[in-house]
C-alpha cells in the first residue's frame, strides 16, 4: 500500500519555463535590436577560403606545367648537346674516363636546367652555346673546351652545380678569380 505524504520536504520542485519569462519580459522591456547571425559570417569566410584555395591551386598548376615544360626541354635538348663531345677523346686520356667526364657534364646540365633558375629563352641560348662549342672542338682542344664550359657554368650558377656535381678530375683546375677583375666587372654591370 502507498501513502501520500504532503509535507514540504517531499513536494516536487516548482518548474519554471524559460519561454514564459522571456515572453513576459519582452512585453515589459523594449525589444533589443536584432544582431547578425554568426552563421552567415562563418559561411562567408568558408566560401572565401574555398575560392582562394581554388585560385591558388589553378595558379600552381599553371606554374608547374610551365616548369615541367622547361625541365623536359633541358633534358631533351640542352643536356644531350654535350654528348657528341664524348666521341672526341683526347689522345692522353683514357676513353672511359673521358666518357665519364662528358656524362658528368650531361648530368650537371640536367641539374642546372631543372633548377628553375633558367627560363626557356636562356636554355635555348645555352643549347646554342654548347652546340657551338662542340662544333669547334677537336680532340686536341676537347679538354680545354670542357673545362671552359664547367668554368662558365660555375660562374653563372655555382651554388646549384658545385654541391651536387664535383668537377671531373681530368679537367684542369678552375683558375682563381682576380678580385680587381671582379670589382671592375661589378662596376661595369651596375653602370649600365
């Protein structure tokens, strides 16, 4: 059997409804001005971020396509221009060592053209320069021509070439630069 006790400690608590107080307060107090929802700001910022990412992606894709075109041009046209020099073996050098030096030069040219420092116009000029060097080379002058090519390219892009591709040992050492000559070249360059 159940008994019902109405003493104050066993009474259920009074329930308050928040919406009744809000309705009652809005009648008595003046209405607050409506504010903008934060949801619109968040959605707008998200859409802006998506558009920005899409534009950057398109720009990067375009840059990468042009970069790949330059790399392929360097691998297919510039670096192979030195290969005929491998057939012009100087008489005092072992043919395998000479071929290795020409192969090292080929690899150095691939690294240089794929470094993204040389544009397509400069690559075509470099290809023409290498072809001219190879065309005027005879077995007696082959070592000097190859050394001059290494010197010229080291002057242009030494930080790219030197750490990755050491100079072949059968080539004469690179001549030391005269500081006075360097200063006069720099002065001539800045006077232009």
